[in-house]
C-alpha cells in the first residue's frame, strides 16, 4: 500500500484497547491463554494427520492447510498484541506494519478459498463418490493448494500495492495494522480505495461463499435420497465445516462489505477479535469434537503416551 505523507511517518502507534495497566494484565492473560490453545489445537491437528496413515486423505490434507493458515493468522497479530499489552511503547515500524497487512490479506483470501475447496471436496465425496479418487487425487490436491495461494495473492495482496493514501496521523486505533483502520488516518477522499476494497471483498468473500452454498445445496439434495441410517453419517462430515464457515464468513463479511466510513474504528477492532483470534482457536476444537476419525486418533495417541509413561515409571521403580 503506497502512502503519501504530509509529514514523514517512519512508523505507527497501535492504540490497542486501553491504557489501564490492570485491564491490560487481564487482557494479556486472556489472549495468552487463547493463543496457547490456538497453537496447541492447530499443532495437534497437524500432528495427528501426519502420524495416522488413515488420515492421509484429501479432506485432512485441506484440514492441515487450514490449521497452518490459522496459525499464521493468529501468530501475525497476537504475539504483537501480547507485547503491547505489557509495554508502554506500542510503536511499530512502517515496514513491519506493511508486512502484517499483506500477510493478513493473503491468509484471509486463502482461507476463504480453502473453505470453498473443502466444501467442494465434501460434494465430490458424497455426491460423486465413484469419481472421488480421480477428481481429488493427490496431484490435483497439491495443485489446488498452490492455486489457492496464488489466487489469494493476486486478488487480495497485489491490488493493495496500488492504493494511494495520504496519511495525516500515525496513531492506529487498533491492536494490529489493519487496512480499514489505516484508511481512517487518511486526510484525502478514500472512495476509490473503498470501491477497490469492496471489489476485492466480492471476489474473495462472496464468490467462495456462493460456491459453498451451492455445494451444500447439492449435498443436502443428495443426502435426502439416502436411507435414514446413512444420513447422520453423511451430515456429520459436513456440520463442522459449516460451523467454521458460518463463524468465519459472518465476521469477515461484517468487516469488509460496505464503505469503511460507515463503521467506527472500535467496531472494526472488536470484530477483528472474532475472525483473527477466536475463530483460529475454535476451528481445531470444532473439527476435533465433531470428527470420529480425529477423536479416535487422539484417543489412541493418548493411550500410547499413557502406556509409555507407565512403562517408564515401572522400569524406574524396578531399578
């Protein structure tokens, strides 16, 4: 994002939530716990898929990719937030701020496209099971993963390089460098930038959501033809994905659809908590609690760990 400054701005100041020390300590503990659960949950998902050959399927490959994106998403913003909560200096360099913006845009676009791809994967598995091994073979999955990253960069990051903004301040009323919050610092007409943001949002949010809705419309129509005994199993593979879609798309669309001038910066700041911090923590929990294969793998690994610990304790005692 190119900027033109009335005064030379070498960096920004992130105002965060409050300057009250007691409140900041409480927020630090809260966000630290959330971040630990986020890293542990997503890391556990990746480890279980890696060590269990039964989970070496396209569905879990995409789930691993989602966990990687979630960890990147959270790690881009939360460590910086934790540092600011216990520090009096909340300045961030222009370069670091730009990197944070571009990484968030890249991950946002990638996650939207990935959720649409995961819906397509479920559609093929349920509606076209005979063609699943052909349509979702590993070579295709790897290419689709690469396409997601390239398309996200092209749609979300590349256009932002050409946004011209005249900045009249350096205090960002946010806990991270977020594009809409920085536009609030502009002292020029930002209608063209708002139009660009709306166009990007349409491509990266609305179109994947339409694909997801169409995919699940076909899935529901197909499942209703199945005997009652098989419906619950078919739906169980989709409910967790639908929950993640509703949580993520709901909060992101609230942020990016409509001119930024219609929303207060505080509204944008608190909305960002849901899709940057909370959703990245809840995604692995949603998939773990609602997926039998993941739960079975977790139980087996816990059982092996308990057996290993118990065996070592007995060996130590005998010595």
